[in-house]
C-alpha cells in the first residue's frame, strides 16, 4: 500500500509531496483529511505501524494551546480522540509504504521517506 494522509491547504504537505514525487500518477492513494476525514480504523492502522497515538499527535496545532492540553497528561485514548475530532492534531503528512510509516515534516523523516521511495 502506498498512501498519504495530508491537508491540501498545507503548504508544507504540498512541498513534501512535490519533493518526494508523491501523486496518484506514482501509485499513491491520496487522502485529504479535511475533505475525507480519517476513520477510527485508519487511525488504528497508523498506530499499529507507529507504535502509539502519541507519535501521530501534533503539539504544534493551535488548538493544543487553546484547549490547554499542554498542561495535561493525555492517555492514548485521548490522543486518538483528539486526532479524530480535529484533523489539525494529526502530525502531517503521514505516508504509509507497505509496513513502513513516515510521520511529520522533520528533515530526517523526509530524507528517510525519499530513500524508501528510491
């Protein structure tokens, strides 16, 4: 499976997709999580590959501070629920290549993604 979960309004996602040549033409299934929200089953699949919901959770989201989450200790179930309720809580983009998962936009992560796509 070759799939990417992203936001079409996110310039960072668009840049990474261009850099890594991720498109439907290169065999990827694209899911804009704003227009086609993730299901609980999809998020469970991501967790299986990532190891935890926390690793999929973005602390950069504006709502993180708005909701006062930085002062709380969240459980795995709470991380999952927040990601499902607000797409901005998913660390983007999430790329799945078979049994590998690449989460977020950190340089080392994008370098590993490009290497895996060679």
